[in-house]
C-alpha cells in the first residue's frame, strides 16, 4: 500500500519519503513505481519529463531517521502494537505540528491514537488497493480529532485527486464492513463445496463485480484480509456470520499470500508478484 500511496501523492507534485524497515521492500517498491510510471508513459498518459519528475519526488529509505514530514501516513502490518510503537517513535523525531494518519483497514484508530502522546493529531486515511488508481479514501475521525483537522485531511485527499468520505471510527469503517460477507460467504460456498473458486469468481464478475472474491483476496493479500476478518470478528463479539474461515488461516500459514507472493487462491506470474 505504501508504494501506491507514495505514487499517488508524488504524481500530484508533492514530495514523498517512502520508508520501510526492510531495505529489500524499498528496492522492490522503487522498481514497482518505476514500472508503473513507464506504463503510464507508454499509454501516453504522462510525458517523459513528468515520468522522471514524479519518480524523483520520492525519496526511498530504510532509515527511520529520514521520516520527518508535516504529514506521515503509516501503512505497515495490520498489528496494533507495531503501529503504536512506530507512531510513538515517529512522534519523537517530528515536530508538534506533524499529523499522523494510519491506513489501517480494521483496527480502532482511537485505540492506536490513545497510545500516542498526541491523539488529537492521529487520524485514519484508509486508501484502497491499488492506491495509485483507486479513488476512494475513507477519512476516519476519532473523538480526539477537531473539525479543522478533519477538513484539512479531506482537503489533502482532494488535492491528490481522490474522493474523501468521512467515517466514524467503527470496526471496518464502511467498505470493509460491507465487503466482509463477500469474502466470507464465498469461502463458505467453496468449502461446502457448492462451487469451485474459479466458478464463483467468474459468476460474480458476470454479475457486475469488477473482481471475484478470490482474486480480490489475492490482490489485497491473504494475510491482511485474514487479519481484517479476525479483527472485525472480535470487534463485533464473535458473531457466526463474521467467523473467519479456517482456509484463510491455512493459506496464510503456507505463505500463499496472494499476488505479492505469486501464489494464493490462484497462481501468478513473477512479474505480477513484484
Ligand atoms: N492490502 C490492501 O488491500 C490494503 C488496503 C487498504 C489498507 N490496507 C492496510 O495497509 C497496511 C499495509 O498493508 P499492505 O497490504 O501494504 O501490507 P504488506 O504486508 O504488503 O506491507 C507492509 C510493509 O510494512 C513493513 N513493515 C512492517 N513493520 C514495519 C515497521 N515497524 N516499520 C516500518 N515498516 C514496517 C513491511 O516490511 C512491509 O513491507 C495495513 O494496515 C493494511 O490493513 C491494506
């Protein structure tokens, strides 16, 4: 998500620092962004100089000390402890004006904010995958956040050419809550089995969905989707309708995370995994 968000922002003329603690992920992100820009150029959507300029606006780093900015968008693993520790570290090296946004899909933004020293400067900005193409951004406000910060963040989302929707900090916000049965019922159908995964995807696509549930889970990342399912299940008091599927856990344990690993419910070519 970090690479897509960085590209979306840099494409609108804003300088970005893209940080990951894993240097390998940073070089893969640089390669991915380079290829995305090349494709945009080949499709004549951007001129050659703009392709270069967008790339140059992104500074790639695996050193946290470089992460000093007026707005920091956190998009690391969907684990509250990891997100909280990172934000606390980043608060320490940034000014008192820095705004911290979390791209969490399902965790409580208020819960994350409450662990920091300045919860009034922590907000949710939930992008969709691939973040450089998808227009919607859920702006998740908490009880700590002022109207002024909420409107600054919706303004920022508009500035980067996207569509902001302000949501309450409720489990799964809007999209992930509405979409959960799409994945979970599809998994149940295939497990019973009523139909195989390719048939389910094909039918849902014929019914008007842009992507079937199994291809979509592979695009999102099966680890992330399983964490989101588990988090919503717990947040709503473990109702049967939201129970994650054992298949999700199994596929994650096998490391078949979807497009990013080249295998998931389906197999992918090496180039699509990068
Ligand atoms: N995948 C999606 O479709 C999607 C959509 C919307 C939001 N999100 C959210 O975005 C976040 C990231 O999702 P993703 O799919 O990009 O995950 P990912 O697993 O592909 O990437 C996470 C990255 O975070 C890095 N990381 C882990 N701990 C770190 C730390 N302490 N400091 C710095 N970097 C660290 C990892 O090295 C990895 O490169 C999650 O909160 C997820 O819920 C994901």
